[in-house]
């Protein structure tokens, strides 16, 4: 069965520190990969996506993600976190006929 | 409007009542999705509309849930005889579908927070 795992339910980082949010998936074939962010009281917004080619993709707000086929992972990273990055982050593999989102990772940023 | 609009933003109802949640997608978007987000859970897919095709209802949790999309635009999610476990945020998204469906970027509304007392 297809599944997506975000093992970190909640992460707290200091402003200016680096960040990595993990995402692992289990699919028969490599899905297209998305990360979305949800700010409090808002809907989800696309951060970045991976379809093919360069396995390191850049997104908005200074985020990047790296696709590692051997590990079935698509981890999200940011070198220096800003207080405004506090939000819920969702990994979303997509095969086109199923729509899966991970359970999300809640990010708290402390000054 | 410029984005996906959902109404109401909050809905409080009594157990056993029916509720209707509305979604206005982005103009020109042919695909529309409904999701349910419960506390501490990810997004649970409910239903998907694509143009004039029959909707994908595979995610609807029970026959109390139904949705329609009129004129290929506005959609209404109806929950009949609401139960307390229906309390959640209901999110709507739309996308412009061209080519590979799996590449569609979904644009989300802010959601409707449903509370069943």
C-alpha cells in the first residue's frame, strides 16, 4: 500500500538555525513530490516540487528539498530559519490517481 | 476572486443536523478537491472533480457525505446527520489540469472549521 511518513510531529528551532524536515514515502513507482506549508488559519501553499532532473530543488521562502531515490526520501531544508517560518509543513507524494498528504510537521521558532 | 474561497469560515452545528460547505475555486481551474483535516491528522482526501467526468468519491467516509459541483465551478460538500467525529477543518483546493494529473499544483482555500456539538 502507498504511504507517506513524516516522522517528526513537532520541531522547535531557534531563529537563525538550520532546519531539516523529513519525508519518506513508500510507492510502487517514484511519485511526483511536493511540499506544502500551512500558516495558522490558512490553507496550504506550495513550497516546492520535484518532477525529474536535478534532485535538489529550490522553492519559495529560501526552502530547498533533496530527492534521494535510494532512501525514498524528499527532505525539506532551510539554512537559516526566520520567525515567520513557524507553520505546519506537509509532504505530498502524488501519483495522479491518489492524493496523499503526510500527517505534517509543526514548526515552532524561538527567538 | 483571486484565490479559492470557502464559506462559511466557521460552522457550529448540533449533532444530527445537516450542513453544507461551499467552495468557490479559482476561475478556469477544472479540478476541485475536498479534504478533511482533523486535529493531529494529515489531510484526508474526500472527493475529486475533474471537468465533466464522474467524480472520484473514493475518500468519502460514509454515505452521510456527498458533494456536487454545479456548472463546473462552485462545489458544495454536504454532511447529513452530523456526528461529533465529523468535527474538523474541511479544505477545498482547485487546480488547472493540463497533461499529467500527478503534476497538478493544488491551490487551497482557508477552510471551513466545523464543530459538531
